[in-house]
C-alpha cells in the first residue's frame, strides 16, 4: 500500500471537512476562503500528527503562521523532514 503524501492528506482532510467548497488547492486561503476556525485547525493538527507522527507541540507553532493551504503543506513537510 502506497503511503499518502502530506499534500494528499491535507487536501483530503480539507475536502472532507469543507465539502461545499468548490476548489481547494495550494493557493486557497485557510481563513478567507475556508473560514477555518481554531477548532478545525486543532482537529487538522491532530490528524497530521496521527498520520505523520510530527508532534502537536511544534505543529501548533508552525501552523499559526500559515495563511494558505500551500503554506500549511510546506510547514508540515518542513517539520516532517526535521523529525526524520
């Protein structure tokens, strides 16, 4: 079974959480386009930790500075590679 990439995981999670959003991609703004609130962000952080064993403590700090889906993907990849 092929491992899911960070981008695939994040996009799948966002699409299932925001099914009424037409298009979700790297340029999608987390707040203005998706209206992502703090509870949804916490849920996403835990989902990423479960999938990639990143650590919720560092993830929270990085995600706070993410504005777009692309920012979130890059921050998660950065953390993932730092943990390897």
